[in-house]
């Protein structure tokens, strides 16, 4: 691959180029500008969660609403309580030793074997770390990782689809999702709950039990944090590795850099290759947002489809060559180096510090060795996270 293409976005999705920055199609707002996406996500109490299958869950299923589906003051209160588990100081103090020991062991296995499927290794690694944060530590990690993989490999409900989902299709989708969900509950969540009722710990499940959450809500929270901490981190580790292997100069820079510069490289890869490609919000009240001097008015009930991949490559925000990888590129005040990859506003992903540190610890150990790609990995698209999925990321390690 030429130097020109090695520094550009790898996860190119057909049909996403040359689309309007803001448009309303079949009653759905499709928003692709950083400015507008940021305003919508920060509009206080104006929208509710409409993604991650939230609108396909029947009303009355859960007495306690999971934090992913909360909004307004209840969300702010619960978010402030959960945030301490993901704060940068907490991550560094409580989980760094675990990350380092597991990264050392996994890389040693890769070196001993001479090769590995990095997507499998990163799944094991991210599952072990996230399990500690969540409290899913009372079952076999390797088997839980596979159960979660099957759980996430399910058809997703697309709230922005112009074709309404039929009753039969809806029933089939929900059934296909309920079976792996049941196994995840029986083998992983239920044992963790049972142990934490007897001996609470400093983790998410113990906190939810203390708050009086019921089983369905705890299960959904475990799935939510599982997707955030396991599935998405797995994809990012694979994608960051692919970029470093395709760009000799970038890899040399990463290996020699100190931690802040390595983080800058990882943040820019994440800007270019956001794991979650779309965020969906449902308007709860009327409000307006602007883009490029134009004002748009949203009515209550409108669906907003926020295109994160396009927002992250908006030239008005990130400057020239938005699809090129350029660590520490100048950005407007208030815009983080990953732009919208972790979202923004009240629902911004709390695990950003965890994901970056986790990835850096594994990659610094991996690239202390000679690493080569054995074959081109398979690039697919994941409905649940509305983003890419890299599989068969086969590497030789020596």
C-alpha cells in the first residue's frame, strides 16, 4: 500500500461521501456537521435516546430505567454516581496494574506462538478489563467473551429506516437477541449479582444493587457497559494496530514517543475511525440548531440521526485533508482530539480514559516486538454499534 493511502481512513463505507451537512428525509434529520451534532447532543433535556435498540424495548419491561435510556435530572444524578468508576485517576490507580499484567501475558503468548488473531486477543483483553469495572468476575472470562460476541452479533433495530419493521420481523429479531441474552444472564450476570449481594465491591453491579435496581435493568447495564468496554475497545485496538502496521513512520513515532504523544496518535486514529458511526436521538421538545449560518427547527417527536463518521471528518472543524491521519491537528476550542467519537453532552461516553489507556498499554507491549500482517483482515459493519468490525486480523509476532 502506498504512503498516500496508508495515512488515510481505512473504514470507508459505500455511499457516505458527498452528502449534505444537514437534511431532513422522510421525517428524519440526518446531521453530518460537527457544529450541529455538538449542539444537538448538548441541548439540555431536549432529546432522548433512540439508538441501541432502545425504542424496540416494550414499555413496562423494566421498573428501573438503565442509564443509557435515562435523560434529564435522573440521568444526571445516576451519571454522577457512575462516573467515579471511569475517572482518569481511578482508571490509572485501580486498573493499570491489571491492564499491564494481562497485556504482558497475552503478548508473551503471541510471541511464543509466533502469530495470533489480534481480534481474538483484543477481545480477551478488553473483556477482562471491562469485567473488573462492571463486576462480571464470577464466571470464566474466555467463555463470557464468546457469549458477549454472540450477543452483539444480532440484527439491530434501525430507528431511521424508512421501512417500518413488520411484526414478524420484530418478533424474529427479538427472539434471536433473547437467547444469547438469557445465556449471558444465567452464566455471567446472575453469579455476579449473587456474590455482590453477599459481599459488595467497588464496581458497577455493586453500585446498582445499592441503588435498588432490579434484575432486568442490571442486565441491560451489563450489556451496555459490555458493548462499550469490550466490543468497541476490541475494534479500536485492531484498527489502531492496522494503521500502525500500514505506516512505518507512524509506527516508529508511536514506539519512540512518550505517553502524551502516543495518546495524541491514538486519539487521531479514533477521530478518523470512530467505533460508533451513528447516534440516534428523539426530540422531546422543539428546539433549534445552526450550521454554517443556517438555522434549523426540530419539532417534538422528530428523529435525529447524527452521523459521527462525517462529523469527525468535517473540514469546517478539523481543517484540510479531513480523511488524513494527522496527530495533534489544530482544532477549535472545546473540541477534543477525538472530536465526536465519544459523543458529547450529558451522554458522552464515560469510558474514554479507560479505552485509550487500555489500548496504549497493549500496543506498547505488542510493538516492542516485530509485528507483521499475515493477510488482509476482513472489514465488515456492525448493526448494533452502527460501525465497522475488523475480523481475521492475523499478525506474526517475533
